C-alpha cells in the first residue's frame, strides 16, 4: 500500500510524505519527527477513536501512520492507497 500525504509542516513549509511498506519518505525533518513520535508512542494505542488501533510498530499500519502524520503536519490532501477509518463510528 502506497500513499502520499501533503500538508503544511509546523515551520510553515509545504511538504509531501509518502508511506510504503511501513517506511516514510519525503521531507527529512518531517519524516524524522513522525518516526520519533511513532517511537515515543510504542505501547500506546494509535488509531481512530473507535479503533482499530496499533500499540507497536505504528508506521507499519498505514492508518496509524496517517494519524501520527496528522500530529506533525496539517494535512491538506492524501492520494494513492489511502486507508479509510471504519464507517461504524458512534
């Protein structure tokens, strides 16, 4: 599954980050921030409010990876094999 998320980084720069096979590529600083956050969240649930969650290896799951990227950049668009959260949210 390959997807690209585009948005504004905390420093105001426009960035594009691509996720594929559990790895992120693109803007170096943004990728490192996302990887550091994913590492800091090891053992914690990451994902939509009603699940599914990951508790380890968050970047291997595209949905969890996008949730982490949302903490690092203001997402404006996503393209490719973008995972969708479950539709039975309450």
